[in-house]
């Protein structure tokens, strides 16, 4: 008989971070909905990787959501923070990081992503 392993996360919401206070604080869920017919999975997964690398302690989870009709939307806790539909072109990772940072870690420096022009 083997010893039980560590508890496994089975989904159902964002991980919670204990900040030393009584109630744990929920970290936000980021979703990237991408058009499968447009073959935008590689772009969506690259953006997810960039955001997870930058905000690993600030995001509870990042989800890739298959869609159709040319969709490429980025949502934070259900709020669309960037949409290809309204911007008509893809944003770069630095701009998307700034949008996420302004909501989950205001005032935090992003290094070279904060530089302009």
C-alpha cells in the first residue's frame, strides 16, 4: 500500500493565496478565447505563457477557450480587457502585459515592457 500523495487541485475556480490575513484572497482568472478555425491556438498559448511567466504569483489561473468567428479576446475575471474585434489587429505581449498589470499589480514595474518608443 502506498502513502497518500499531496492534495491535487481538481479545478473549479482560482487558487487562493494566503496573505497572512484571516480570509484567503482569490487571485483572478485570465481567459484567452481564440478562433480554432483561424488556427490561433499557437498565438493564444504563447500569450498565455508570457502572462503566466510575468504574473505567476498574481494570477490564479490562465485558461485557453476555443471559439470561432475570428474571436481573440482576453478576459480577466469575465471582463474583456482586449479584443481583436475592437482593435482590428493583434496586440503585442508588452501591451497586453501592461493591461493585465494595471488590474492585478498596479504600480509594478515590467522592465523592458514598460519602455516606450
